[in-house]
C-alpha cells in the first residue's frame, strides 16, 4: 500500500474523535508489517493534530488559567493537562510540533544569558 491509502484507512478507523477498536482490528488483520507501521504512525499523527497538552507547575495552578480563551485559540481540540514540576510559574502549551513556553524559569535564564553576553 502507499502512504496515502494507509492514512485514509487510519481516518476511517475513527468514529468521531474516538478510535473504533473493531474497525482498527479489521483493517490491521490483513496488513503487512511495513503497512502496519505506517498505519500506527498515521494514527499517532492524527491524534497529535486533534489535541493540545498544557503543562502546569501544579494542580492548583489550573484555576488561574482562562479556559475559554484557550478554547478560542485552539477550537475543536482536546485539551490535556499535565504537571511539570520544572516550571516555576507559568505554562507550556504543546500543539503538534509547536511549543509555546510562558514560564518564569526560562525568562530568568534568558535574562541571565543576555547579561552574560553583554559582559563577554
């Protein structure tokens, strides 16, 4: 099979935004190993396009976020929250391959780096 055919089969495996296990099993039962790898990769890519991940410093920080604004920026996308203790304050938004980093730690590191460059 060619890649476009496998991608179409991957899209057919979904009902709404959820993967239908019966359809997926039916499709994959007759695939070769290389086609199966392409199929899995196509599933991962589609799911990556359908969701964003928001990394926050702790669970209590979620109340500080304006969810309506995030939903307007990323319409029709599933929002997942994860805790990243390396963040001091702020958030990191991951959408496909784009990373939006609004974090005090990185801002401070950038300031320190800028100061070092000025004195070197």
